[in-house]
C-alpha cells in the first residue's frame, strides 16, 4: 500500500487573506456556470449573478447573442440589475437613469453633454466572456482563460453518451447555503470514500463493483462512472458524475441531468445552486422523487461538512492524511488548489 498524503492545512479553510486570493487566483480565472439557456431565451432577457465576489449581468441582445457585463453603471458604480430575471428594452440604472442598449452601449446620461472629455461611446458597460455548452450559459472574468470547450476537456466527450440538455425539460432550481468553506465541501464531493457511511441510500442504489472513480487531467475534474441498480439489484442503467474544478458538479443519467455550482460567500460560508432537467417522457412523480432524493444527499453532505468545518476552525486539528487508494479525487483537488495559489507545500503528492 502506498504512503498517505498530507492534506491542506486547517487554516486554509477559514483564513480571510487566503479566501481573497482564491477569489482572484481561482474563481476569477475559471469558467462559471450561470444559468440555463432557456432563462435567456428572448431578446431583452436579462439576469444577474456573481462570480468571484463580482456582480455580473447576462443579457440576450437584439442580435440574439448572449452577452455578459459587469453589473455596474459607469457613472457611480450602481448595480444595474437586481436578483430576479427580467426582460428589458434598455438597461437603465436605477440610481441616476443612465441608459444602455442591449449591446452595452451607453445611449444617454442625463445631465451630461458630450465633450472631448466625455464621450458616450467610451462609457459602455464593461464586458465579460460568455459561452454556451449543452444548453447552459457560462461566464468567465479572465481574458486569458482557454475557451469553455477546452476548459471542460474530457467532459465534452463523456456528455455525448447521454441525452443532450437541449432535448430535456428544465424542471427547477434549488439553493442551499451552509457555514462551510468551499474547499471543505469540495473535498467531500471529490471522493466516494464516505459514500457508505454518509449516504446509505445512495450507496444502496449503486452496483459497487461497477463504480469507478478517477481524476482527469484534461479538464481538471474527478469522474465517477456509476451503474444504478434496477429491480432485485440487477444492473439497470449507467450514469456519470463529474466534480469539475473549482466548483462545478455535473450529474448525467439516462433520464435526467443536474448541475450544481459551488459559490464561496466568505471564508466559512458557501452557497450551492442546483438545476434539474428531465427527458419529456419522465413523469412528474419520477421527477419529484429524483429531486427529493437529491435533497436527501445534499442534506447528508452538508451535515457532515458543517461538523468537519467546525473542527477545522477549532485550533486543535492542523493537518491530516489522504489515502491514495480511497481519496485520489481529493488529493487531485487539493493539489489543484495549491497549484492555483502557487503554493508548493503539497509538491509531495505529484505522481
């Protein structure tokens, strides 16, 4: 049996300075899932979201393309769009009524006249990158980050074995929050070691001998190749779960799909947003049962992670050990965190 690996220091799960670095060096430099394309279906459909503690807006323009901008007026930085999705002809600042078209161009600024020092065409909204894949809209704040397809890596080919989101019905979106650092939640998400102990119902639904977990370097994710039991425990259907660094979960199955986004809110608090799709022929009873089961798994994960987070902050625990055989996904995840923060204290876990 190979030697264990030291885990990240406990202080990394509550340190405010480190959290600030993570926002800039990790979340601002990766793609983030924002919304289903169906929420931005018509010209003028607009919604607000948050990436790396920066507020953004997505809007479908008159050219039918989805565009992204920072959610701030160029006048005095007021947010332009609030939390609820809206449909607008123009984007009007609620503070002083500066007005932008759907392409982000400033078209009027009450109380100002154009001059050499003040040009409307120089004060448009600050744009961000937006790309779509598999019926979902993603945004990225960094101009040097690879394209969305490159970023997803092998996930793109894996998804081809399952029904496309575009061919499914968008069902619902659920939000959970908890007093847990995003890495504590992701440590848990990246491994199946805890499955039997924490998720007895989920473990019972899987064929253990036909379940495998491995890290994928092309796309930086942990893949769970699973087989679900049917009646009498007979293997019935396949599925594939993805934990994609830094905070995206994708669950593919033959009849449904769900995506989960992990959003760090503070050094010790996170939000998890889940969206569900189902094939049209799946009944409302089956849909409700699937979502209810997902809620049970979420509650189980949050409960154990909240308990772990409390002990990580206690000042007693400093660091622990990870099993190369049972926790390769968590080792992979923690190495990515260390590399992103340009910290070499975990160089011993390189293969």
